[in-house]
């Protein structure tokens, strides 16, 4: 059983899908591991560290040749995996809705594409969930990015020259990224508030010491979709939320938006008029900018200024903390494959529920129901 860890080709991608730690663990399972030269350099892992862990370090062709399993962060194009065994498993992030042509390429190449972002949010798959592990550090980094653009201090400071007020931070969308953003902003001394369409998150917000900002008296709106994700809200709820948020956002120094709906454009949370109501020097960080953005006027890959407010739209935020996100992503992959490792066959035999959820292609066809509907 040969496992290939390839170097990322996407522009700006600094993560890697394997670390010396997971290489050692795969070898302990009985696998041979090959790592493409330079794969970990951007994540502060040199080729010598992989070699010391027992991996073969070579060029792309040699690494992929004869591979039974290929691991990546962003799935490579199928035509770059020539030489892998027929039906080889490729476990990575595929962005299946946005990159359908890439999925079709895997089907045509006879490869079995496993989209790790489709991992079901069930208890036994928590340690395999790349969305959670990467979002956690995205929420952390969003606060640091906001602090870098904000020209004032976060904590309240009492000095002989007078008192510096604490920054007011408002987090919109309280999933994994939002919760970590709340915790990080609190650690930096900010006065934090947060909101979400899912009523169940109110207790989580308050448990972190933040103020929960929620629409009241709109019946039947829970906002909880399948798998713990947010779902689309009614027009009544949207109108009530817009009114509440508009009044609150005008008083904030920093706003961090994190709202995503799988397979759909990111919901618009902040309008141009709401931006104009904020104080000059305020900062907004849009973590959903690559999915269309929560903030009107946000630009993917840029920091723009509107009405004196900076709008931060960094691409691929997990890659901005590459060493740690790589370690977590790699462990997700190891936890996934090792959980189904058959010692007699020296290969993973995927669980039916999880296999059906994440398998995109098999036998030369696209097989995932989410892409066939």
C-alpha cells in the first residue's frame, strides 16, 4: 500500500496534507509513504524531516507512480496524477460545487475522489472533519488580521494619561470559526458580542463571556439545517435581523463575518448603508469572501476601504497559519484512513455511511447524490 503526499499547486496555498508525525503513523500501519520534494516547505517542514520520518522524498512523477492513495489539501487536477494505480483513492478538499469540472476529470481518469469537506458531522467523524479544524484557526486568524488593520488597542488600558476604551468586536455567524473568533477577541481584552440565525448558539456565545444579539419574537425560526449548518431564513426573520443588526453594528469597532451555507453563495449580512453607519477607522473581516462574501463591497484577496471602514477579504485564511492548519489537516486525514484500515488487506475499507457521504467518483462515474440532484 503506497500513500503519496503531493505538493500543493494552487496559488497561495501554503499547507501540506502530511507531516512527519502522520508519515510515521502511516508507516506504522504498514504503508509505504512518498512525499513530493518541497511539499512542506511553505508550512515550515523540510524534506529532511520527511526523510527522517521514513518517507521517500522524490519528484511528482515518482511519488505518484503506483500510488494506491493520494493525499492533498486542495485536490490536484486529475491529469497531474498519471501513474497512480487505477481506482486510486484521492482524499482532499475538492470544492465539488465550485469545481465540478475537476470532479468530472477524476471520473474520466478512473480515480476515486473523496471530498473531505463532505465528511458528515456525526460524533465518530469529528476527528476527521477538516472544515472544523481549519475553521477553528481561521476564526483565530481573523481576529489577528482585524487587529493588524485596526489603529487602536483591543483591551481597556488605564494609564496616568487617561483611559483607553476596550475595542467593541461583533461576530456574525457562530460556527466553529465564530466561536474561536469570540474566544480570541476576549483573550485580547475586547468587549465582544455575537449573533447567529441558530437559536441554539445563544448559550455557546454567553458561555464564552460575550453578549448574544438575537432576534426575538419571530416564531418557528431556528436556523438549524442538516449536520449543524445554518440554513436559509424567512423574509420575516431577515427583516427583523437587519433592523437589529443595523442598530448594533453602528456602535462596533470591528465586525467579523463567518456565515456560509454549503453549496450556495454566502448570505449577505452587511450592506453598504450599514458600513457607512460605522465609525471611521473601524474594520470588517469577511471570512466568507471567497463564497461571494457576507459584506457588500468586500473583494477577495484585498483590503479595501469604504466610508472610512477597512474591509478585509483575505483568501484562504487557513493557509495564513500554515504550520498549524497543516498539522490539523494531516491528522484529519490520518484519523480518517486509520479508522477504516484493514490489517489483513493492508488497506482502508471505508465505512458505508461515511463512504457514501464523501465519495464523489467511482468506477468512472460521478456517484455522489449531492452532485447528481
